[in-house]
C-alpha cells in the first residue's frame, strides 16, 4: 500500500514536471483579426518516456469581458487540431514545433486568450495526460492598428494608408535586384 502511494506520487510529479508551454506569441503581444500568427509550442525534454499524441490551438474571444484564468473549461474557436511532434532546433531552446494559424476575423478589440491543449501518454504504462496552457494577447482597435512587415531581417512599420506603396516599392526593388543578378550571370 505504501509503495503504491509512493509510485503514484512519483508518477504524478513526473507528469507535472513535463508541460507544454507557448513560447510565441509572447504574453501581451498585439494581434490583428485575419492575421497569420506563428504559434511556437515547446515541451521540455525529460528522462521519462513521453508519446505526444496531439495538440489543439484555439482562441477565446473575450469580447471586452475578463478572460478566463485557464483554458481547462473551454478552448474557444479551434485554429489547429492535429499531431504534435516537437524537435530540437536550437541549443538554447527545448524541443518545439511551430504552427501558423489565422486569427479569426471576428475577434473583438481588447484582451483575448490563445489556448493550447496537449494530449500525451507518459511512462512505460502509457498514462494518459491532458494539459493546458494559455497566453493573453491584445487586439487593438482598427483605428490604432499599425502594421509591420519584415524585409531582409528588418522590421518596417507602416500605417494603413501607406500599405500599398511600401509593398509595391519593396516588390519592385526586389524584382530589379533579381533582374540585375540574372543579367550578371
């Protein structure tokens, strides 16, 4: 009886030490409805065997009301549901996987919650574990929305009325550079 209790508590602590976490977007990041966002899900490496089964990424539209404190009651609008297979990419980060999701166009202005559910089997006896994580994000009003894009590693910010000109100028410059390189070859 005592050994069973020790075994169960050890198993519980092992399962609790292995958790999924949202590395990106960071808490408080600004998102725009309809925007594509990269969600980076990490899972710390451990000595206990883990078989990742699936992950669900969703968005809770708080619509001006306080967001829930955790995602275990409801996930919200599903943005992704499928396999989760974290891999090592950089030395200083735990194994992770990136997902590109589209933020719902109906998302309300204010605070919203990105939620993640992760299902895994832990240990030799394949104990099923369902865990949750979430990140609070900010959706600015459309009048104050600033857009930005990354061009060759540099972030360029522009307002709505400048959008077309910058993209066209950047595209034309890129095409001119490609033509010049092709001519030299």
